């Protein structure tokens, strides 16, 4: 892997954002590190395919997305042999927020989003990529990205509001019967 030094420097500089994206996507630090390693190996092996007119981070996150989807397809073909609850819970080392309870609520709500909604939401809000860059990475139309981000925000807001107000139910606020005087 004889990638030029400038490419290697840019690739190294993209690792923190790549790791953050992988951890937010997978909620499992070990699996996220595996995804980052796979992504870096693929990027170094295919460095000649990088178009210098593009931003390297967009290209690398696109590789991470493809590696993630490859693993999902591979896992879907293999029968489950044992149940592992550790992959379903949020990571215990999230990004810092002032309120630890809110942080845990947010991670739990993010984990409940479908991958199809979580991926574009994270790319646009956390990684601050444009809708066009996100569409390029995910290989979907920009309108689909916009729709998924909007729906993800709505679902996330609903999950967080429902958790914040125990008297609320999934169907909305609890209604009280009004009595009318005769």
C-alpha cells in the first residue's frame, strides 16, 4: 500500500470523525473500531480511486457505509447462533452533554431509530455533511435524505418528549374528562 504521504495525512486526520460516526451508528465500541479498521484498510488499498476534487471525509464515510451494509447483508445470510444483548444497548461513553440523563435518553432514542433513518441523521447533524454529500455517501436521492432526516428528527423528538413526560402516552397527551355543570 504505497499511498502518497499527503493522502495518508488526510486519512489520519479523518479518523476521529470516522470513529465518531461508526460509534454513533453501531452503539458498540468494539464493532465500531472493527468498522473503522475495515474502512481504513479499504481506503488504503484503493487510494488510487480517490478523486482529489472530492472531500476525503465524504469518500471515507462512503466506504464505511458500504462496509457496514456488507456486514449487515452477511449477518442476514447467517443464522443467529447466540443472542447478544450488548449490541442492542447504547454505548456508555457518549458525546458529552450537560445532563447525563438526557445523554442516556438521547442514546436510547437514537438506538430505536431504524438504520435507514439514523445514518442520514448522524451524517447531517453530527458530521455536518450537506444533504448532497449524505446522498452521495448513501447512494440515495437527496430528497430521500431530506425525508429520512425529517422523519428521524420527528421520531427522535417524540421519543424524547414521551420519556420526559411520563403522563404522555404514544398517542399524545393524556386527556382529562371535562365535566359540564347542569
